[in-house]
């Protein structure tokens, strides 16, 4: 067999970067369900088994994409802080608004990271140990260090939640210790832990409803409702004295 004949019979060589490029394009155009090994192989002109040289499974590929999108989100949030003063309240609210903007601009990526079956199995503590989660924690730490945060009285925390909150608090303190992140761990009592979980639930809930078009009433300008929610959070927690936040 001559060299040209061997070349014609050789399967195209695909790289990890090629696979991820096509996978990201499929997800952006059609959503997570469209990201299959068969579809990627078809776009690249190879057979699906050729992709197993790079990824052990379909879930392995999706996890790699999820990690990339988490990094994209972290970079986007970090960019929101570049020109802001060193003020915990201003920065925290800017991160919340940035999270919403990224989610609305990247709904399919948001779905993979936060709303896919694989994502729903990830514990909350795991999210805080990722790049964008560390940005949230750093902002929360600046709030705790710079403000007398109004937390729910300990006796108002439902008894049935206390064991779960204590477990999360313990895991979070261990993660903060391992990461060396600047966070006033001495202030992370059960009431602060409860407030953090409630704050994330309200922020994530609002953004998720808006991204998926499930808000309970039609809104001419959903951003006004979002800003009202943030203002209520700031007022309740006691860091609302910045008129330009």
C-alpha cells in the first residue's frame, strides 16, 4: 500500500479542544440534550468510539464542560469587581447582579451548571469550593468583616433544620480552612449559616425562574423585581446604607 493510500484510509485525528469546541457549540445552539458523543463525532467526521480516547463517558464530557462554564462564570463575576471600591456591600450586590446577567446571557450553560440532573446531585458545599463559589464566599466574608450583619435569632431557626445547618456549617468551615480563603470564620455561627443559605436560595430561585420563563406573573422589566429583592436582602441583613449599591 502506498503512503497516499494509507493516508486516505486513516481516520481523522481529533483533539480534546476540537471535541469541547463542538460540544460547546451544540449546547449553545440546542441545549444539554443535544450534546451527545454521536452528534459530536458526526460534526467532527469520526466515529463515536474515537472520542473515548479523550473521555471515558458522556457524563465525563459533560462534567468537563460544566467545569469550564463554572470558570467562565467566575471570570465574568471577577470582571464585575475590577472598577468597584473595596466595599463589601457594593461588591456583593454587584456579584449578585453579575450572576443574573451571566445566567440570562447564557441560559443553556446555566442549565448545565445548575439545573441538569448531574448538577442537581452536587451538594451546595461543593459549589462553594468552585471558582465562582469562592467569589461569592469572598464577598460574603467582606460583608461579615465590614458590617454588623443582622442575622435571624437562633431560636427562630426551625428545629428540624438545625442538624442540616450544623452539618453544612462544619463542612464550610473545613473547606475555608483548607482553602486559606480570607473569611472571618469566627463569625460563621449557625444564624449566619442560616442567612447565607436563605440568601442563596432567594438569589438562585429568582434567577432560575427568570431564565426558564417561569416567573409567576408577566413583568415588563424583571430587573426591577430583581433589584427590589436585592434591596430587601440588604435591608434585612443591615448593609443597605450605600445609596449607589
